[in-house]
C-alpha cells in the first residue's frame, strides 16, 4: 500500500530546545516511523498555560508513514519518554512535545487521538509553520472545512519570531537517488521505471533546496511541470547551449558547483548522474535512497556506497502495484 502523508507538530521549552527538536526528528526516522519530506522553519513563542514557563521553540514536519494513526501515536509517545518527558495532569515545561496534526484520509474524535488535532486552528505556533509547508492543506472537522492558509488569516501571529537554526535535513550535503537491485540508476538517459510515490517524495524533499545534477539528469528534470517551483539548480556540464533561467546556474566542476551551492545557504541535493554521485560520495552526509526490489538493465550505476563509511539509519517499505521498494536513509559514520 502507498504510504500516508502526515503532519507532526514539535515543541520544546527546556534546555537546548533546537537540539531536542532535531533529536525527535532523528528518532522518528531511526524508529522507521516516518519518511520526513519537509520541515518548517523553527519559531520561538511564549509559553501558553504554563505559569512562568520558558519560551517554546516550535516547528512542523511533513512525512510519509506506513503506520496506522495509533501506531504512529505510540511511536511519538515512546520518543517523548526516551527523551525524558514526564507527563502530568497539568501543563508544565517540557523537553519535547509531539502532536499528530493531520493524517491523510483519516479523521476521528477520540479520547486518545483526535485528528485533525483539536487545537490546530487556534494555535498560531502550529498553523503558521504548517502553512509554510503546505498552505493548501485542507483541514476538515465537525465545524470547518477549508485550506490551512484561510484559517491562518484569522490568527494574530505577531508573537512568533523565526530563528536562524534549521530543523531538517540534518546534513549540509545530501544525495538523493533511486536504485535497482543491481544498482542501475538509468538507461539511455532516463529512469527504467516509473513510481509515482517515489517521484512525489523526491519533489517534496528537494523543495526549497538547491539541486546539483548533470546535463542529462537536468534535461529529464525540466520535463516535470513543477521543476522550477521553489528549487534552484546547478547543472554540471561542459556543453552548450546553456538554459538561461534565473533559478539555473552552471558549473564546469563538482568543486565549483559545491562552492556555489554552499553560498546559497540552502540544503544541497546531489541528483546524479553516475560520476557526480561517485565523486561527491565523500562529501555527502546523508544518502536518501529508494531501493527498488527488482533488477533492471541499464547503462548507468550507483556506487557501492555500503562499502564506504555509511550506515543504515532508516528503512520503510512500500509498494506500487506489483513493484515493492524501500525508502532508506544512510548516514556517514562518525
């Protein structure tokens, strides 16, 4: 079955608040609960309902899960426990708070779990970061049914301040790739397969990032109608003509491309082809990999990265028709 899209709110007002938020995202991935695809900025705001409470840092993440809503809730509560949160009958300062805000194709109002979250429309520190990820997310409950951006207009968000620290992705330089059982990544310049879910997750992960890719990979990318929406590109090529576009730059070497990308301050996504993946492997902090459980003929291959300094961080199975695959995250060993 395809994975379900979810939005989770995170908050912390004790100790190193940003580090606590990042650790919670790390644990959601490492416990195979979520394929994280987007993150809002982190916002600082006043504590509500807590006498002399410390200011909170809050954010929202988008992800895809194979868990049911209640399984995901159990994972969130386990993470809170692992991180040392002690729940009481009154609102208190907390190391971490995880709330399921929205779950695709599911709504319920129960004592243990209500979706959409019952306070989602009243909390500026939830709705503003949520809208920054998906302004057109439709929120439906017993009395309302509209897009998130519509509800945000009714709130006063002047008490929120965005901080410089980012939540996700955790690495400065990331590779993102889909490979077959025999490490094929392409044939005649195109993908040998078509998996809608994988492409959707690729587009969501790379949104607001800067993509480094070769000429052939870029030629395939611009076939996507949304290719220039909230993405910048550095195309590695010695050939001309060059596409003149305000969001597209060109570089003649990987070193030049990385320097240009780092100056942007955006997350960097290495998107192929074969030689670019191989040459940038030592620079890469995280590999976001879709492993397709089928062998294909091809003429371009991904390097045997497992033999390098990487370790498996997360693995979530999915399936499209008769084709099964896994979304994996591999991180550089420290």
